[in-house]
């Protein structure tokens, strides 16, 4: 039953992204990146996170994928999303906004900021719990901090500053995910600065590393289970192997997937394709 | 001023267990006691300032009150985007402390100086700037910053001994009374301006010290300019975007006219040689002797 619900969600939320992206004749919504990470977002935000946990979308250009998930969770209304997305005065930026601080703690878009924010947050939660502050935010379970980055984003130096901080402060309440589609804005990661989603790099920085198929919710679920079993107090990294544009055949694995507008012909075909995920 | 700074921060942290202190690997021979007494709330964030700034904003989001510390250019110019995106745009309660405003680091050279921090930081939303002229101002300033929930930048410099009695702290305050010339000084260059006017006859220079931005100019300073109609602004900051520009704008907006507006400011690196703070001040005409000559020529 749960598996069929998950299967339906993967289709339904992809359709939603495509429909919303078709509101603009431009390529601004970064459809390829949204399709690359939507399954990760579904498993993380809908099935894994507890109310006290926080999520940072460091790859802020995939904001539309986050909006449809937050909409599914009832945190963004249908009316508001449908009526205002890509309209003048909307709060739904092409990059994640600062107007929904409870659900989107940091406005991102410039890459390489999210992990630093996440490590600060994870460290703060540990400190707040350890120091037993009177007005503590923390009562009961230690909140976990989830942060999704892209593999291209790992070009940024600040990512590795944050990784060192996470490792040396043993932030076991940090779960970082990399959407490893092996493409960045203008090239393949291996041809630009190398693979930011290489497990060995993250292990060397003191992380527990788990790899999974990033379009399989079952695989993602198992990855989260593995993370929970680690008792070594290290920060956690889930490398999610993905395909940019996943679900829209003409765009899958292609650089141009982030530069394609949902114009009539491709829009219709994209909706058909998603039915055959 | 870092010794006094450490002492005051420690007092605050003792009272408020949400206060945390992050340093970019600096504080040798100054912050050892602070480190030992704050325990887990003292974090050496390493030589990783980009991460330190944004991690502090994450901590502020969680309800902590982080102070971040490094040499001034490393917590301003170097991390401008992190400050803008992650602290100022959301308005998170992070306090940025930079040691060595102006030429304070002397022969350490331009990489360790910051001459344009006011210009940069004033262009950011929600951020307030504080610059003590005297070490005696520091406790008042830090307590003020602590009580305010806004992001703040504190520009520290080396403390210098001051033998002249000074009035109690205010964002903009009168230091000496005078009738002929209004001198408005930003921050610690006051320690070169005061000796430059000491030998003058009494009641010549109406001397004011500015320690905070955005500028809130008291009526008495406007009255001073209306009377003297001669203004001299002195700052250890480049011409663009510092006290001179901001003050001039305030005077225009308030329709305060004057005969002369003289601006003494940091002129960068004229000879490209290295030296003490005074070496650079001399090159910029901000040394005691040149300031004295300029003031004498105006009265």
C-alpha cells in the first residue's frame, strides 16, 4: 500500500512541477534539477523527517521541487502556489525564498551556503541540548538537520570548510544528501573539477557515507535506515545517484535539461513520460 | 581592545547561556581565559571564515546568540556574500567583530588592513556598525550590541592610552567645545586628532566623535555647524562610503549649509612600502602633525 502511494507521489509531484514550470515560457524553473532531486525530497521531507527536524535546500535552484513537496505537506496552499508561482510579487522565488522561515530556514541560490548553515544549526541543537538552557528549544529528541546539495555545488570551497567543521564537531545529527547527477551548469562534473559526490572524499572528511539510487524511494528509505544504525557520532552523507531530468525522456542526463522551457510540445510529452516512470 | 573585549563578552556569556563565541583561529595570548570559561560555547571555527559566518547564522536561527571574530578584513571583505545572504537579508542576530580597522595592523600590510569596511557594511540591510574611539567606550558598546537583536559589526582597534577626560558614551558625542571649527571624527583616529588640537587656545574646536552607523546626528551638532560654518571630517577609511560621504548627505538632507567641508581620509597605499600605522597615516595626511596643520589653517 505504502509503495503504491510512493509510486503515485513520484508521478503526481512530477506532474505538478511540469505544470507549474509551464506557466513561464522561460527555462528559469531549472526543470532538470527539479526532476533530479524530487524523489530525494519526497523520501526525506514526507517520509523521513520528524516535526522537530529541519531541511535546507542548498541547491536553491531546484526550489520548485521543494514547493510542490511543501504543498503536499500542507505548508504551502494550493491556491497560493497555483495563483502566484512565476507571477509578479510572488513569494516563490526561482531560488528558495526567505519568506517561509519555518520550513525554509535559509534563502539559497548562491551555491555553497547551505551546508555551512546546516552545520551551524546541527551544532546549535547539540549545544542547546547539552547545556540544558532554561528556555531551551530542545525538549526530547535531538533535532536532525538535513541538507541537500548538488554534486556540482561541491566545487565551492565553503562546502569543504563546512565538511571539516561537521567532521571535527562530530555532528551526528547532520544528514547531508548529494544529488549526484554528474552534471553541472556547463559541463560534466568529471570534466570540470571532479566528482564532488565521490564517497572517498566525504569519508576522508570524517563522514559516514551511504550510497543509494536516488530515484528509488525504497533505496532512499534503506539509506536512511543505515544512517540511523551508525553509533559512531560522525556526520552522515547519503550519496544519491540520480539522472538530471529524470522522468522526461528527452531531457534525461542532458545539460540542456536546465535550459529547457516547458513549451507546448515538450510539456505534453513530459506529462506522458511521467506516467511511465 | 581585545583584552577588554574578551572580559566584557565573558561577563555577558556568564549571564546568558545562549551566547556563543566563534573565532577564526585567532585570540592567542588574549582569549585563553574566555575559551576556558566558556567551554563548549567557545568555538574555534578554524581558518574557515566563509563557513564561520554562515554557521553562525544557522546558530542564530536555532536561538543562540553567536559572536564571530577575526581580523577585520577576514570578517568583512572576505565573506561579504555570506554576510549579505545569510545574516543581513534574513536579519539573523549575529554579531561580527573585526579587529584592526583602518591601518591598525601596520607593517602586517594591506592584506590585514581594512579601509572600506564602513562603505561595504553600510550597504547591507539591517546591519549596524559600532566603532569605539576609546577603550573606555567598549563595555557600553558591547552591552548595547548585545541588547539589540539586529546584526552588528564591531570595528575594533588597538587600545591607546588617553589622558584627556572624556564625556560619557553616545553614538555621536561632543568631546571638546569650540566656536571656530566643527571637527567630526570617526572611531579610533580620535587618538591622532586629540593631540593635534591640545595646544590650541580653548574654545576653538568643537570636536565630535562618531561611533555608530547609521548616523543619528544630534541637534547640537547641527547647531555647531550653523555657528562655525566650517566642517572638518577625519576618518581612517577611504573617501568613498565612509563618514565624510554619509555626514555630507545628512547635512544636505537637513539643509545645513556651510562655508567649507574638509575631508581627511585614508588614501590607500601611496608608496607601496610597508610600515607602522603611523607610517600609513603620514602617507594619507592623517598623522597628528598634518591634522594639526589642517585644523590650524581653518581657524
